[in-house]
C-alpha cells in the first residue's frame, strides 16, 4: 500500500516540533483530497488536556504521509501553541477534502481541544454504502459507520493490521511499530476513497458523490431521490457493525451507528433515530476503548458494559446530572434509576475514579434498598466516611 502513483516509495514525515510541522504541512496544500486520522491516549479523560486527547494528527497524500505529534511540541497547551497555521488552514478549508472513518467524531475532538473548526470532511462509510447498495437495495444505504479495516479488506483486498499498539500511550515518542501503525490509516483512507470513487463512477446510472459530512445533508441516489438518514454517524454498540447482534466484536474499529438498544430492557421503547451530540460520541469512544483493553485478571470476572461506561463517562468526566445523562443517551430518556445503576456498576466493575461526594448522592438516590446490595458494600464503606 505504501507506493505512490508511479510505484515510488511514499515518504513518511514524523514531525515532533511546531516548526517542522508547519514546514511539512505546506507540502499538502496542493492536493484536493487527503487521508486523515487522529490518535490519542487510551482511556484519557477530558481533564487531561489537549496533548493527551489529541496526541497525533495524521494526513496522507499520494506521495507522502505526515505524522504531526502535537503532544511533543514544546511550549504551552493553547491552540496557538499546538496547531501550526498551515495545518489549521488544511483542516478548516473546505477546498481540501479530508477523508476518513468516523471523521466527524474525530473533528469534534479537534474542536473541543484545539479550537479547530474542521470543514471539508468526507465520511468513507457513506460512499461505501452508496457503492455497495445503490443498484441492488437502496434501503440498505444509511450513514452507519463501517470500520476502516472492513472497507479496506473488501475494496482493496488488503488486511489493515490492528494489534495492541492501538492502545499505546500516543502522548509519548513513537517507536517504529507505532509510526507504521499511525501512517497506515490515513494512507489507507486515501486509497479507499480512490477505489470507491472509481466504482461509483462506473455505476449506471451513476449517483452523486455524498456531501461533506459536516453539512449533514442526505445521501442522494442516481434518480435524484434522497435517503432519509436520521441516524447520522451515530456510534453503535460494539456488537452491531453491520453484523449479526450475536457477534462479539469488542474493538474500537468495529463501531457503527444507533446507540445500544440491546442494553435496554425488553419492555423499553426503541431508541429514537436522532443523532447523539458530541459528548455521547466521546462517551461511546471511551466505552469501546475500555472494553477493548485486556482483562486485568486471568479469571474472567465480569466487566463494565458499554452502556454502563457511557453513562459513567458523561456523569464523571462532564459533570452531568443523572437526569441529564438519561436524556443524552436516549430519546425518550432512560429511567433515572437505570442511569444511577449504570454509574455505580461501571465504578464497581472496572474500579474507575469517582468523586466521593457525587457518588454518595448517586447511591442515596437509588433508595434504601441499595444499602442491602452486597456487591455495593465496599463503595458504601468509602462514601459513608
């Protein structure tokens, strides 16, 4: 995959300071389309700041790949200290299309931590669905996310290697294995875009290319019809990435779209199709990263589920009240007692951090019966001190 149009070797630029990043970023100004990806420290919380939450920005053109290691830049943590002007321009101009998977969620992270208002974002999952289904079953076209590994395997017939390196501390200097991993995704995104575009252009009739993702426009068919896609770019629970619900795919790369219906009780009403806000997307990414980590013990003790981890993240990292968490995670809202239980179970099962006063309020809100629950005995002993 690491070959340019004429078979030449693609250059990989590993930029560890502001000045070299500005110089290398200028080499990407003449392209109309570039591959894009981000890396950040696994399980990081928002309070840890930009260097751990946006550790590495990767872009790729036909001839070169750049790894901008913002976490290693000298100086302060302000956006102007970490984002070279040309890199900011590349991300904020709609004239250069940035292609990737789950790209809106990545760019929400850029906005929240680096004040980058990214535009020209292209979600490859949209084009993948359009190419795959427009001539056979248009009802299957939607904006659910499909993993990059699956798309690359299907359309480039290449395995996209994913190993334990994905859980690296990306805020530290990279070794060669990390550099190869970080360079592969944006370059694969660029090649995948080219392959999908060729296949779209060959369709008869030929549907228009999907809009840039930040515009939130519907996917169009060749006959001018539009596909209603109200579930736009939601993350799905890790067990549903266009596969059977029985499959267990606990990997960050196997995320798709509508929030965790299987974690609702059988009598719960179905979730609405409205897309979650950026906090829910962050919560989903946090939950999947934790679930993908190897177990702490050799014995298979129970672990926190994705549903409980999402609720915990919104409550702990963003300070949302349980009632607000219930509204964010589903419409109509979850029961507040469900959210309270999720928070306590996530803390208990995964030994997560918490504010003692806030956790005490949560446990008291569960009612007197919660004091008789044996598995909460240890937490009660802490919060009652």
